[in-house]
């Protein structure tokens, strides 16, 4: 069962919208850990675990990982003591089943929850993901909009950057299709409950960040 207290921020947005980039920045500023199901799954793949081997092909095709695995990795991560004051979710919940599970568990603790949608068009998504470069340590760059200091090398750990398997054009199309089908009903839920902040994601990384912080302050976070 999820143990929940205080602040929970949930980042939504299509693949490549910048939700991971923004979640990391907010995490540092508000001292809340980020729980990214995508990152957790990629770590399992990198570590060649049983889970990693099971999800590798699925993720590279842009499909969702099995519910059983998502529940497992979320529960494992949430047990960590660093989530005491709250946390940031990036990439979860992603369908109605996951939303219902989260809601069921949210009721059991005192919690201030807000959903943040980083809104960008499909056209912008394609342009961004084509230039994304990532590091095994979790850092994300863009060759034009957020380049590393040394070309192809991570600023944080000096490792070689690479292109994610699911950033191929055909896979991006499939991820976008699933996003629009599965995530829209979840956004409706937060919107109806007055818990949805919509941010224009088609601005510079810094401006998007400023807009998010402004909204969080309005909501006393
Ligand atoms: P996940 O890792 O969550 O991928 P995603 O949702 O497709 O989102 P991305 O990480 O691709 O994009 P982002 O919005 O974080 O953008 P970023 O900040 O990197 O999930 C991966 C896969 O895991 C899923 O497809 C699925 O298979 C599986 N999975 C995960 N969660 C699951 C779940 N709950 N259930 C089932 N399966 C699950 O930015 C993108 C690029 O743009 C970067 O290069 C960045 O530098 C650049 N950028 C960022 N902001 C700006 C800006 N404002 N202007 C210009 N460039 C920008
Ligand atoms: Mg991400």
C-alpha cells in the first residue's frame, strides 16, 4: 500500500513535453524526490534485472509496461524514507487503473496533491525527441535547447550520452497515440477536482519553470 503524506505533485504531458526536465528542477527547488516510472524501468533494464529483461522490448516499442511491474516498482520506491514530506510523480498514473489505485491510497493520508500538465503540441514533441540525448545517471539534454558543456558527454558524471531506444520516429508516433488515448481521461479527473495546473510547455525551459513555480505558490506549495 502507498504511504502518502504532505505534498504530491504529479507531472503530466506527452512524451518529450519536458515533464521530466521540469520535475527534476522542481525536485531540487522544493526538496521533494522525483519518482519517474520511466527512469525506474530504464534502471531495471540497465541493471539487467528480471524485470528489466521483461520490459526492455515493450518499452523500446513505445508500449506500456505490465501493470504488475508498475505496481511493484512504485511500491518498492515509495518505501524509501526520502518520501516522508511528499514526492513528485513523473509518468504515473498513466491510465485509469493506475489513477484509481493512486486515488484509493491517497485517501488514507493527509495530502496536498496537484497535477501539472506541461502542454505541448505533437509537432513540438517530434522536434524535441529528435534532439534528446540522455545519460545513464538520469540526466537529460537536448542538442539545441539544453546542450551539455562537452558535446556528447554528461555534465554531471562525464559518461557518454546516448539516444533512447524509444526516441525513433515510428516509436514516438506510437507513444503519442497511447498518450492521447490513455492520459486524457486522467486529466479530466484532476480538472474536475480543481487540481489541474495547465502550463504552456512551448516556451524556454526557464520560462516553463517560472510559470510552474508561480502556480505552485498560488496553491500554497
Ligand atoms: P517515460 O520515461 O515517462 O517517457 P515519456 O512519458 O514518453 O516522456 P519522456 O521521458 O520521453 O519525455 P519528458 O516529458 O520527460 O521530456 P524531457 O524532459 O525528457 O516512459 C518511458 C516508457 O516507460 C513508456 O513509454 C512506457 O513504455 C514505460 N512506462 C513509464 N511509466 C509507465 C507507467 N506508469 N505505466 C506503464 N508503462 C510505463 O524533454 C524532452 C527533450 O526536450 C529533452 O531533450 C529536453 O532537454 C528538451 N526540452 C525540455 N523542455 C524543453 C523546452 N521547454 N524547450 C525546448 N526543449 C526542451
Ligand atoms: Mg521523462
